[in-house]
């Protein structure tokens, strides 16, 4: 059933706008520790990319009073797909209208998720053109390998917190056109997490229940490295640079990603990961459903995840005293 | 322009039928050295798969008088896609009609390429169900990791020889619905090689000019490993088992695959490879065109490819005395 | 000062006798999961080795009522070194006399440590001669790479529990002739752990305070793999075979070893690890002294070690109700 | 027999003085591409080290009219070992007298090899003390991991060319006190190559016949990386920086080192390598003797080594017209 929903309208996750209250420290982190390259600046924002990201940017870093996600953008597979999908979203009542785009991409349709996260969709893009000193030796990657810091290759996926997993999952499947590949369903029947994809990657976006029952928060985004050995070396580099390592390196049971989570200076969680040769090639993949019991086993090799991984999101929540979701068996990988 | 051709009708490369004059030795190679698992036998064929291939088989190994490829099969994205694409191929004059399928898959449409290679297309498939002793610990991969030999994960791509690259490329783009991601064009203007994909992998099929100007020959197929470290270890394992290593491990300039080529006992070339985090996410990727001069530089790190890599294909050609194509700068990676 | 103590009498850690109450299950673990090779059987013992161990065996697996270590043996650098060192140990009052040796090695001097662990020293050894079917392709490693299970390469080090770290360290330095490379000293001034070497490896033996104040217990031994990638794959293999993973893979702060600890079926802890290119080449290396505060930071990348790593040893201690050592900041890596 | 020769007087290879006609370009290569750190400058020399070299420097880069090796230095295991070994070398007639040392080390005994290479021996050394900004997070490695270029860890070994392998080998064994671990003996009985060690590494120095029958030339030196994956990444970095890659990455049959050879801008050959967990622990290791037939098989996985690897040394030899040694089966790994 799910396979018939596959729309092919979305090509891939395109970029994330990250808000930071410490813009200079955050910029230093992304450039010198993550090894990213600045492509442009405008207003309070700096535009950045990994060495094999093909577009103008995959990260828009914006100074802000608080940490969090500004918006996330998807690229459509064609001009027609953009129009078609925008109409579906508009019709479903989530549209916020068209705008002229931003540095690096053209006309853009903005919308909200069921949980209030800001999303955008566009087709026209500016392919990154490396300046002479950054031209690669092999013309089939985007830019010279930087050999600086963690050398992140490309944006991989995004992870959100939500007050209602089911609503967000159904919205992303039926309105936005993604496919669910894995999910967590608690013994109570409540969906606690979902992983969805627009591509042959096993997920492009994931989300889990917000411990604080808040709406629209951000958990992390992830840049891909070429090997698990590079993820291990990244851990050394984070350690040497006093970057807070929250958990990892280790292997998730869900999706089997080899993960490493840190906090960038602005307080947002950032992941570097590697997935090996795992891809989702089957057009009729049925979602893997993890039970509460299964998820209580911890990560793939038995690691118990530390408390903050279940609760820390951005913007941070202070002095919250209301009811909370029990997310102890929910792993926002 | 090319992006508008993208059909989304083909989901992925599904399986290859390999012909071998030494069926027992070939079977031992694939099971004990490559680390594959037998799912079934029928007639002169044994059906095999890598530990994370989700279908019944990705390799059909068939006893035959000579080495070569029996056929290659693709899986469609839906029943409708199968019908639609079969009709297009039929209309273009390459169809060979429908049959009931084979072990592991249902109704199938057979066709020829412009060069006479046998291809098939189907949708209905039998998902592999691991027997109790082979159940994985994590339910999101297909089968227990074998920890035997090279431990190949999944079928990755296919490589053919052809008497006419342009014809085959245009056929696969316009009739079959694939996208070209990289190609080699000689100074004479003759296309000497092309790499095409149905997925977000950077290629699912590739082909180059046949040195002997023969039609319909096979160059190699490739199973994916999770890391370059595993490819290096595979080289040790091949060496310890007297498997002929033709070239590698090294990195291709074209597609940047980390490769290792051997001959299985039947004489067919087999590759194990790893591509890291490289994917083709852009919906409007323009083919990278390599010139003759560029390709004469050898592989990515300067390795000169040995002669046989340009000339050896299956079925082998003996005592050929006619004109030949100069493929010295053509690298069928 | 310490460098003048270096004796060069001990060549390397030679083998460990491991006691198991489940001899068949333990043997299956070491052969099929660790990937070791059986060289001989005698009485209640099976003799085993990794694929590049040069001696007859590095593990003597002996059926016993309880888990634990039977003895550990060192090889001397020469016949003269054996005599000289035996005389020193005898003179210090720890000698237990000479015996004729065992399968694989000749005349042997037995002695106790200050804590009652059984140790042996010998020089004459039987170099492993691979049978024809296990001859390696390259004649500079001991045996064909097995391509089975974790493929452990060679015995690396031994880890003990002790009731008195200082006594054991001084004994091993001054009487046995090892060098200390790293140690843990608590704020109270009590030594809580020490790592010593006979070679250019950074340690061949380590020991920490026994939580239960017992004498002569065993913590783990370790086989070396060629890469961190192989340690990660070993974790997958342990998971697939229901082997209990206690902690890891992660990197120790002390000695920086990339570790993975499991329990073999008999209850003994076993480690697989990789140390990269780190060696102790300096002849005058001054021991690194870790403080209590430093060790409370957890492992290199912040992992908190689980309780059992501090307390579980073999033979196991049941129903103990006496005083205990606080080992919460002691990491027996 | 050979084991009785083992002296334990030499601790390890200490540093190499490299001569370069392009000092600025060479310095840029070692700092920005190899990832080394400058510790001092004096006269025409810059002193450099890898991030885990414990001494003041392991490379002294000296401006010169031609490429080549200035000298190679060894560290003794103790003051007594220095005196003892110097007396033996002096008595054998190879001594060139004592001098006060250099930046980073004290009183030094200079001598020639049988082939005229300049060697030095000392004990007193200056341990590297990282400045605050380069302090490591873990106090058991020498300096902060640089995360720049290839990140070479430590000096590993040295490789020379010689007019007479046997003479040089016997000199290094009997006079200098090293052990031979592997060697190449041609069908004619002529020794064509030898690998010797002072440590538990399988070699610290190697040498092969000089094709041009010259005396005292230099083949390459090698810095160790932590993994084969890092060697592969180094190849990418060399490629991106237009560094000439001569051969590799591949695995030597002799010593099984995973190698990658490049030319630094001054024309000297430099290697980065990784040896995994292979060590030479046996005190009575008998040298592996490779025959001419065996060596003609190429490298471990079949790579044919390119001509220049057999002939290029520094200082370069131009317009030589005399008799030459046939080194086609000699692999100076």
C-alpha cells in the first residue's frame, strides 16, 4: 500500500537553516572542525557546504537569540513536480505561499508541518562552481577535498522532535510524498518515532516524541563521512577541540547508522555518521516496526543512550513543569 | 534535458544470471570465498544472494559450455510501471515477450539490448525470509552476517561490453528509462563508455567498447562491501585462496569506486567494491564527460590498468583475427 | 630511573591458560566466533592460536569447575635470560620450581605473583608449522588468514585484578623485569591500576584493584585485530551470535586502545582490540600517571563504563559481604 | 644464531636529515600536506615532527644543492649502551668521532656505513613539550592531533640503496647490533635486499641494490599512519595537491606493509604506510628469505611495480653510462 504513495516529487533533503546565539563560534566549528566551506554571507547568515555537496549550500547558519532550526528545504525532482507538490500541500491547508528563493536557489514554496516546523520546496538551484584554488583533481566531485578537521562530505539527514509522531508521519507520507522505512510503536500503541525517505537512502528525515510535549523543535542534522574510520577520527578531533561529545561513536539499532553526536557552540546537536553500503532499493519496502521491548535493549551493540539524547532539543526548554512524554525507549537516531 | 527523461519506472538492478563451465568450482567460489548464501537449486542453476540482498536471489549461477552472462533482470517500481515500460520497449521493437518468471519472481517481460544482451523486467518478487538459524539480530537487515569469506553485502552493478556505446546508451536512456551519469568520449567523437543509473547510486550499469568488436559480451558484475577496509581484506582472502586478482584494490577515476577485480573459476570477471557516501541525489545531474587525454592518466591515484582489463570479456573470444577497437584509454570500471 | 631497570630478559607475553566450566561452548566460541585454530588436545585442554601467532599456542583452554585463569606464560629472550631471570625470581622468594614444559614449549620456571597469580617463564618453543591446507600465500605470516568469525590475529595482552596494585607493580618491575608505562593513582595516594610492558607495545599486562579485595583473579585477555574497522565488525559478529557484549567498541583514555569486551560462554571476559600505530619506542618513557579526577571523565570519547566492568572477574565471587574497594574511577583497560 | 647477536643497544630509529634543493616547497609539503609540525629552525635547516613523535624532531629538512639524505640517527637504550656501541663501531673502523649533538639531542657518535651513508648515535634527548595551544586532550600522546593534511603520526623506517647488500647487512647486524627479519637472495646467490630491526617493529631500516651501482644513496623514509583507511585518504590528498604518486596504495609482499610512495618537491621519495597489528615479538626470528622467482610475482596482490621504484634514488644520477645491477625482481619496500 505504502509504495503506491511514492510520489517521486521530492529529489532530496536540500539544506537546513540553523539558528545560533553564538554565530562566530558556530561558524568556526563548522568551518574549522567540521571542515565545511563558506560560499556566501548575507545579513545575519553564512552559507556553508560539505566538500561534495553539489548545491550552493546545505547549511545556512543564522545568528539568532536562541538555538534551533530556522527552516528545512527540499529540492523537487522537476519544475512540474514542484508545482504539483506545492498544490497538494496548499490544498491540504499547510501552505504558506511562494517566495523568490534565497542565495543559491530560485522560486520557493513555504509550508508548515503538522507540528509547526518550517519547510520549503524548490526546484531551481545554483550548482556549486569551485573557484580555481578549490577545483578538484577528479571532476566528478564538487570541490577539492579540504583535508581540514572532520572533512564532512554531504548533508545526510535531519532529525526533529514532535508533539505527535503519527500526525507528522502521515502528513509527510500523504501530503509531502515521503516513504516510511522504520518506526517505533510503544506498547500503548502510540507511535514514538518514524524514519522517512525521499530517496534510496534509508532515511532523509526522522522524528520522535518530544519529552516536553513541545511543538516544532529540532533534534539534530547529520553530515555523512565516507567511512566508520572517519567517524572515529572525528571523535578524536572533537575531543582535541573541546567539542562536547554527547554519545557515540556507536551503531544505532534503528537504521544501523554509525553515529557520533556533538553539540555545536550554539547548543544545537550535530551528528556525523556513516551508513556503509546500506540502501533502500526495494520500491515496496514495508516499514520495520520496533516495539518498546526491542528498543529498551539500547543501541545495536548494547550502548545505553544517555538521558540528554532523549530530552535535549533546540530551542532549549527551561523551567518546564508540565506533563512529559516518557521517551526512555525512544531513540531519535 | 536528460532529467525530463527520468522515468522512475525501474527500481533497481535485480539479478544476473552467470554462465559457468565449472559449476562446482564457481559455486564454491561464491559461497565460501565471496560469502554468499544459496537459496535454491533448479535444473542446472543455483540461486544465491548476499547477506543483505532483500530478494530471493541476486545471482543465478547456471552450468554452461562457456562463461558469460545469461541475462540481467531489473525490478520495476510498481505493477503499473512494469506494464508501461514493457509497452515502451515492445513498441521500440526490442521485446521478446512475457513469461511466467522464475524462482523468486513473477511475471516477466524479456527484451534484448541494441547489442543483443538479454534483459528482463518484473515487479512481483519473493522477499527473502531467513530460516531460523540465519535470522539476523537486528530485524532491519535481511540475514545474519555470515562472517565467512568476503561477506559481500548486496549486488551493486553490472558491466557489459558492447559493439556500439552510443546505441546502447540511447536505448537504455530513452527506451529503458535510465539516466547517464558519466561517459567517455574519444577525441574522434566516438563514445567509448557510459555509466547509467536507475537509482540514487551513481551507476547501476556500465558498458564500454568491446576490443574485439563483438556483440553482447559481459565484462563483470559487482557486489558491494561496507568499507574500503573490507575490500582490502577481500584481496587477502582472494590471495589466500588462489583466486586470480586481475587489478586493484585501487580507486577508479570514473565514478571513484574503490575496486578489486578477480576471475571466478568459470572465467567470468567479478568485482567487490565500496563507494563510501557518494550518491547521485541531484535530479538534473549532467553527465560527466571524460576525454581521451583524461582517461590516459590511469586510475585515480595513477595506477596503469593491465591489458586484460580492456580485452577480457565472457564468453571469451579465441583466435580472433579481424579488426579491433582501440580501448587503451577506455576503462570499464 | 625506571629505564635502568629494563632487563630485556622477557621477550613477550606467550600464552594464557583459561579455565572454563563450559568447555564445548567455549571452544566453539574461540574457534568459530573468534576465528582461532586448534593445534592440539591433551587431557582436559585444547590448545589454540590466532592466525599470526608464531608459537604452538597462545591459548590453552582447560575444562574446570569454575571460570578463571590457570596460568600465564612469558617467553624469555634467550636461554641465558631464562636462567638469569629465574634465579632473580627464585631469590626473591616467588619461585615454584622448574618443570618440563607443556605441549609447544620446553623447560619452564613457575612462579607466583605477589597476588598469587600463576606465572611461568620459558625459552624453548615450538614454532607453529601450518599443515598444507593452511599454508599462507605469503610466507611471512604464520598461517592462512581464516576468513571465519572475527579473525583474531595474535595474543596482545593480559589484564588481572589484584588486592594490591603497588606490590604487584613493583614485583613485575623489579623482579620480573617489566616497565610501567601508565598508572592510576587515587587522591588517597593508593595506586589503583598499572600497565606494564616487556616490549615496544605500550603494555603486555595490566592490573587494577579488585573491588572485592580478592587475590589472584583474572579480568580479561585480549587478541589484536588489524584495524578498528575489524573491531567494529567483530561487534556485529558477536551480536549475531548472541555473545554478551559488555562494553565498547570505544577508545580507552588510558593507553588509547580501541576496545570491545565480551564474555565467552564460560564466563571469562575477552577483548578484541586495535592500537593503530602507537608504540612505546622511548627507552626512558616515564609512566603517565592518571589522577582520580581525570579517570572520572570516562573513556576517551566520554563513554561511562558500566558497573560490571569494574567488578566482574573470574573466578566469580558470590555472596561476598565484606569490605570493598571503591573502583568507580578505575578503568581496567 | 642470529638471536645471540641481538644487542638491545639501539632503542629505535630517531631522525633523518633530508636534503632538498627546494626548501620552501619541501617545507610546505611536510607541514601542510603531510601534516607535520615545525619545532625549530637553525641555519639552513627546519626541524619537524609527526603528531606523536616524542622527541624534538624526527625530520631535519636542510636546504642543499641536491636532494638526498644528510644523515640518519639512532637513539641508544641507555648512556652505557651508547658508550658500548660507539666503542664497537669505532673498533670496527667505521667511527667518525663524537660531537656535541644538535637541536634536540646531546652528545653524538658519528659513523659511516660500509656504503658511506652517514649515521649517528646518541642517548640524551629533548622530549617534545607541546605549547599550550597544541596540548593534547589525552596526556599519553605527544601533541594535539593536527587534523591537517595526511596527519602522519610518527617516523617509521628508512630505506637506502647500496652497492653491496651483504656488506651493509653484516655491518648493521654485527657492528651496529640490528636483527635481520627478511631478505631477498637472487638465484645467483647475490643478496639483493635486506630488512633489519632494532625493535619489535618488523623493520626500522631496509636497503636494496642500487641499480646504478652507486654508493650511499637514499631510497625513502616512511611515516606511519594509524590505519589503511588513512593511507587511502592520503592518496586523495596527494592527488588534490598535485603531489606525484609513484606507486600504491598497495600491500608489499615483503613485510606486508600497506604502502603509498610519493615524491616531495625536492625530489626525495617519501612513504606513508600502515602495518596493522603485525609485530616481531619472537626473539629468535629467522630471516624470511625471498627468492628471485617469488619476488617476480609483484606485490602482495599482484601489482607490478613501476620502473622508477627500482631506479630512482637521491641524489639523482644523471647521464650514467656504466654497468648496472638488474634490480627488476628487487623491491625496496
